[in-house]
C-alpha cells in the first residue's frame, strides 16, 4: 500500500505539498489520521485527535496545519472545530484548507 495514496487526487496533492514544503526547508510531515491495523482488522485508534489535519508544518516560527481535500471534498464537523481552534491563536498557528496547490503556496509565501 502506498503511504501517500498517489492514485487519488487528494493523495497527489498531499505529495505535491509535502515536496514543496521540504524543498523550502520546512519541517513537515503527514499525520496519521486514518485507522490502524490490528491483526487482520482495521480500527480507529481512540487516542487520535479527531479532526486533526493531514499535514503538520513548522516554518519560520509558525505552525501550519494543512487539511487537504479533493475538489468536491468537504470538512467534517471535527475538522471545522479544529480550524476554529487554530483561528484563536492566529499569530503563530495557521490553518490551511487546501483544495489545490496554490492554496498552500499563497499562505506559506
């Protein structure tokens, strides 16, 4: 199984964003918000922060949480709550809802 799900539009965009951030020299990585495999069964880890974005990035004394969506994708209520939480500390924490590469590039630059 491919870690970044390159076969989907969302997976390709995640990979493009991660490559861009790494090229800038940012500390960035994909977060594991999916189910975990226990034996032959997939189940959700009860300790995962629900609504946590797909990518976490540290760049120039700021933290960027990046939620990547396909063109028709929409946020879950938990993701919207996480975005609201981030908006309460805007000087250091930025939440990016990325439907395309330009959404990230505009905020990071």
